C-alpha cells in the first residue's frame, strides 16, 4: 500500500471500526522508541504502512531526533488502517498524533485539535488549497505532510505500436483501451473496484461533489453519461479486472499486465526503475463538451488527538516536525516515493521534482488539480461508491443511481449543517 487518498480507502463507519478494538489494542507491542523521556513526556503517533522502501525507518528516525518527548511510532500494516485508527481512538490507548485526511466529522466530534496557532505564522507558505481543505469556521485542524496527485500512466512504446494518441476524452480512452489490448496485455486498469476514478469522472464532466454552500453538485446528465461510458469499458474485455495488487501499487503496470494504469505520483520511482523512459502520464480525460480534464490531489495530513492526555505536547511535536524541520519534510516528500511538498518554498526547491516525469506530474497537479473537500464525508463517499458499483458493475441506470446518492448526501448535509 502506498499513499492512498481519502477517496479510495476501505470506508467504514466509526461503529464498524469499533469492532476492531481488540486488534487495535494489540498494536501497543509494535513501533519505534519506547519508554519516556527525562521530562516525563511520552507520545504515540499512528502511520499507515507506506509501500515505499525506507518510509518506516524515516518516520522513526525523525521521531528519535525529537528531544522534548519520547515518540513511539505505530506503523500499521494491512488495508484496514482506518478501522484500526478509529477503533484505537475510542480506547485509552488512543494515539496522541495520527495521520489521516481532512474530515469534518473529526472536527464536529471534537476529536482533532485546532492547530491554527502553529500554522498561522507559516500559513502563506502552504499551498492555499491545502489550507482550505483543512479549515472549518476559520480554524485549521491539520498539517498537510504531502500532496499526492493521481493520473493515468501509460507506455508510449505500446501507444506508438498500436498507433494510439493520448486520450483527451473518456470516449477516446475507451477506444484506446480496445486498440492497446493484446492476448497478453489489457488496455487499461482503473483499480479492482473502479472507485479510484469516480470523483475524477464527476470533475471531468464539469460537475463537483458539493457546491461552495454545501449542496450536492454531482447529479448531472453529463456525469450519468460518464458512468455509461465506464460501463462500456467495464464490459468490453479491454479492462484489467481483479489484478494481483490494487491501483496504488504499480506492479500491474511495471509487470506488463496493462498498457495504462491509474496510479499516484508516489509510484514514479518504482516505475522508472522498472521501465526507464517508457512512461508517460495524462489526466483523467474530459467527459462531454462542457467537461475538463482532472487530477485528484490526495495526500496525508497530521492531526493531534484533542481527547488525548498530552495535547499541548503533541502540538509541539507536530510543530517541530511538520512546521520547523523543512529538511525532513523534503526528505519525506521526495526521497522514497515522489510526492509534492505542500510548503511552497520546499516544493520550489525540491530538485527531484524539477525535470522529467516528476516535473510533468507537478505541471498536471497545478493545471488540473482538485483537492479534498472537508465537508465530503465517509457516508457521502460511500453513496458515490454505490453509484459506481450499481451502474458500472451491475448495469443499473446511472441517473437513478445518482438521484439515490443525492438523497443520501442531502441527509448527511442536513445532519452536519442543518
């Protein structure tokens, strides 16, 4: 698993997560430094297991360098990080600091601490879209660590052989997959359940998840048509289904199982090592005449548990590592997988992102990027997951499915905003 976005993890509610309490309790035996510092402070931080080699060692190395408290790292393997995190947050073993994605439920429930005071002095140095995606009522509730643009990767040599141009519309993508498919290679791979691209389909159709005043904005004829086109691709035989590894892992692409794969910028080093220069990227193509190509900018952020025993100490640690230690922030973003630093000054000086494929990724990020909406909740994501499952995998009417999803989203919005 690599740096997944909040559009694509296994979505479960807090109630379901509570079922994993026993498993979460067993995590206390793993991690980095143990015990307490001479000052008596001890902090615990949760990270999901990044797939890039060296990431676990890097996080524990940063923590060890912090002298004000002894920071224990829980490096959580498997695909159920969300479940284990939310289960742990309900227990006395809850982490003081944890990585996650901006979610308004965490703010409304008082689970995450206000970090405005530590971010405000450097606020102007952050990508302002990241600041917006972590802000509720003027207060900032998380520090972005990395931005992770996602796009289609493709093999230029296979495109040339099949006489295929880079798709700029969804129709062209469907056609390209058909031309690129051979007896050994599928035309395209969009993830095992196709959900990684569902929000891009909405954006590329000229719509959005929510309006600026928190109203559903995804139920349009153009979005419905996009789901119909995905259905045609799903049934064509040109799409790789049930790959050995899911979309965030580049193995399907690097092992030659597909000519095109949806994946993230984090996978570039592994792809380049396997395929050299035979790699290109393009955004999710536009859907309909009013559409525009899109790139989803996922990523991970650091939060402080507002219900923890060491809130102020935890805030000081987060400030030290994710505000003050710019060298470590660049190391984390560029020395393992490739990610874009959310700090503008670091992004501008990151030499590994200035040329070749990484530079092209940064360009697409800036030109076509869409960021998390903190008001777009787990239940809303699940509602659109159902549209994908029912209209693409099961051939239900996408307009009817979108209408059902809109009702569910409206119900959630009423709970949140009245």
